[in-house]
C-alpha cells in the first residue's frame, strides 16, 4: 500500500501523485486529477459516550494492517485515516470503507467507539490530553488560548487534489473559493457541542477558527504565497508552514491542493459525494488557467459571510450567500449550481450518475446536522445521537 496523500499529520511520508491526465471521450476542456481523503475521527467510551484518550491503543491495534494510513491527531481522543491517491471514485470509496472497518475493530478492542462528528456531542469527563508529539507539545504551549480548556477536539475531512506544481495549486485555490461555502454546508455535521445544541449546523467551523489562519485563503500567486508563508512563521503567528490552515491550501509535502472546509461525516456517502464534487470542480477549473481565463474576484467580507451562513444553516433550509454576486440564495440552489458548474469534470471522471444519485439521497434524508438532531428529538438523549453516529460510521 502506498503512503497516503497528506500534509497535516506528524511523521507522514511524502509521495508524488500522478499528474493530471487528459480525458478521452469526454469534454475536451475537462481533466481528471487524482484525489485523496483524510478523515479525523473521535473516540468515545462505549458506556459513557464521552471522548476518551485511547488513540495510542487504537493505532497500535490497527497499525499492523493500516501502517502509515492511520495517524494520531492533536488530542489523544482522535485518530486520523488517510487514503492513497486515486483517479477512481470507486477505489476511493472502497479504501475509505476498509479504513473505517479496520479502525472500528481497533476501537472495539480498546472498548471505545469510532465516531464521525465534527465536535464532541457529550463533554469529556475530564480535560483531554494532547498527543505526545514534540510539534504538538510546542503548539500547545504557544497557542494555549486556541487549545482552550483541553476539551475541544474538532474533526475535519480534507480532500486533496493532485496538481503539477504549487503555482497550479494556488491558481486552483483562487478559482474554487466561491464554491467552498457550499461544500461546507453540504458537509456540516456538528450541531451539538459538549452537551448542548449550538444552533449551528457546523459548530466545528466556529471552534476551529480559534486557530490562526483558519478561514478563506487569500488570493495568491506563488511569489505572494511564499512571502506570506515566510512572514507568518518569522513573526511567530505560526509555528511552521504546516500550520497554514486556510480552507484551501497547497500541501507542503505532496503536490496537492488540500480542501479543509468540511466536517468529518459519519455517512460514507457524504464523504464520497464531497470528494467527487471537489474533484469534478477541479477538473473544470484547472484548464481555465491554460486558457487564460482570470479567477473570479471576491470581496473578502462577503466570502466570510458566505462561510458563516454555511456554518449556521448547513443544508437545513436556510439561505446561503453567493459570494460573487452577493445575493442570498437557498443553500440547496447553491448546491445545484455547484453540481452544474462541475458537470464536465464529473462526466469526464464517470461520476455524474453517482453524484446525482447521492445528491438525491442527501436531499431525501438530510445532511449530517439534521440527522443528528433527528436522533436527539426522538427521546431527548444525547447518547442516542452518539449511537447513531457510531452506527453510521461503522456501517460503511
């Protein structure tokens, strides 16, 4: 098994992704880049359903089969899995299902559950420990205000898109920015946080924003990226360049653009849909650079408001904001527009029917935040929410 696409976990080997390949028999403008996915999961005690710091035991139990595809995260109550790069959505889905199955078994051996949620539903019984890693320990000291009371793990799902150069990654980041609030809404899966309903579809977005640089990426070319990255580290705003947590960032270790806007989701369908849409958009947007088409201009305040609305409403009937035109539009209409924008890329990858099927299913069954609240309203028990998340995570 090849090393995974990743740039955020410690001690991870780098690898080179396959470059973009031309599409035969599809749209002449579309490409089919490679993709990979990272998922950060929460570990909860089987009886209390509260977060527990058993990642070392889980990783040890899974490492024999998963090797470097499973990694520690910032808190010991978290584990991260990362797929190998692939051009096939079917292969991606199969590997994600396999990774989850292995981690569910390893968690069971440690008397805990693997849960796909952006924030803890039930509060931990005591302060959570930071993973024993030199870099994480330094981050804990320097950014104590962001770490807070040591009880707030946040779990994301990151999609990597293979590119040929950093310049191409940054150009893609500039072009994909208008669509990231919609992808954030699609994946919103953290309405509860440590015992309360936050009123948001994605509370992870709020908590994660404690960290420096979390938010929309600035509009950059390669020279300005290098200058800003250097200055952020030199002035002490960041520990290192791996702490650039923009919603779309070029990897420091592998030739990818990493999309970091999504909550982790319990349902594998949502993860596959997210990855397919990101790759479909990339397949359409990447060729525009060679055609000399400029990226869209976005006013920064408008873009941040679009992300705020996505975090508040998700897909739960609220309005989104078109960050280009400034118009308020129902979020489902924004998602339909995204699908239309990605059509040529989805068709080139053979993903069009799959994406339409998954979108229909999502429309019928609701997003992650809505399903969490539905589990809670039946009996008013937060343990039911955790159990529903654990079942969905394990059912992949």
